[in-house]
C-alpha cells in the first residue's frame, strides 16, 4: 500500500488543507483503522492502477507515498478521497510549475479511465497546458462526479462543467 489522495496532496505541498485521515491506496480490502491518534482510510484500487509511488522518510519513519503526478491522478480518479474536485483542481494549479507533464499524461493513460483523462485534459487546457495524446471519453462526463448535473459543456473533452471557473481556480 502507499499514501495517496488528500494525504499525499498535503505531503507534497499541493494543498494547505490538513486532512484528519491518512488515505492509503491498497489492492486489498481493509477496514479503517485508528492508531496512535491517527485515522487511516484504505482505498481499494485495481492492481493495474498500483504504480507511481516511492519510499521516503518522514523524520525517522519510512513511508511509501505516491509521487506528485500519481497523487494527482489518484485524486482525479476518486476525488472524494482528496477533498473533492475543487481541491484537486487547486492542487493541480499549485503544483503545475513542478510537475512532469509527460509523466502525468502517461499515468493518466495507464489508468485506462477515459473519464479521468477527459477531466485531466480539460483542467490542463484551462491552465494553458497542452494535453495532447490523452484519450477522450466517448460519452459526456461530469467534471465533478459528486455534484449535480448542470452547467456548460466542453465538446473537446466531453466534460459537463458542473463547477464554475471561480470554484476551480
């Protein structure tokens, strides 16, 4: 397993929000855990989505954490574990100068999720970064899968813009 989602966004300095739960990606189902005053929430992912992490040291403690690009991809894949789509968009914008964009695009393609690719492509385009080569969803998708269906539509990325620009950046 490796630390990802909102916890890794905070670890990598992509958000000022401090999550009260440590979010951990794993390929096996595990129950939430409380240990030494910390809550751990395990997010089960498919084995083919289990990549993009590295061993780091936090003080004297060794941890396995998603690299910045995989942190964003995991967060786009399941934004509910990263503070929501607005938080993920803010994190992407904050991290943009330091990101390896070709690696980010490669990770998105490796996930095999057209909705994720469409969301990433739209967000990068809004930020002025070309997202060439990303596959696009065949059907319209919601920018925020947990918000009501409303708003404009981006035909290039096939994204229903159910969050305003003001909410995103």
